[in-house]
């Protein structure tokens, strides 16, 4: 099992311990609170994720030592910040091939996140997932 698959399973297990989506939302928000803020210069048109109602920035660095992709992100919405955190928790420090093998949209569907969000938030999450996929394709 790849690290990405293990991380998805870990999150699924954590979500199962939570009684309902209100508790899961709070947990997702807490995940977002652990993200380091981006520098002001990192929040620009190149890093902005299009298709999100909230402001979202997502950047990728390639680890020179192992070639893994490392993600950083931020949002001006606490829930969306948490969703960014979920994606980063799953995909940061992963190989591009592992990301391609389990694309973000598939992982988020397994976590049932699209079903639990409003249509506009779900579209924004799909835009973030697409951006991570694009990074993986460009770096494979």
C-alpha cells in the first residue's frame, strides 16, 4: 500500500470515530489550523486556485533529496483552510506517481467529502484537487 493510500485510510478511520458531519467539520477545521501560513509573496495570481468561492492559494515544491512533491496552502475561509489541510495531509511529501495512482478526486470521494459540502464548496474542492493533479502530471 502506498503512503498516499495509507494516509487516506488513516483519515477514513479518524472520520469513523466522529458521530456526524458537524463533528467532522470541526475536525477538518482543526486540521487547517495546523497549516503554516504562506508568506504574502506566495499569495499571487500564479498560486491562486481558480474556481473556489473562497480565496485559496496552493504551492508545490519538489524535495531535492527524494523528488517528492511538497505542498503548502492557505485559504481565507476556516472550513476551506481545513480542506486544504486534508489535501496536504494526504498528498504532501508524496511521489508524483503515487498522486497519479490515487488522484485527489478519488481520495476525496472515498472520504465522502463531496457529498457533505455545498455545491460551491464541492466545486472549489474539485478545483484544488485538479491543481494537485496538474502538479503531479507536470512533475512525473
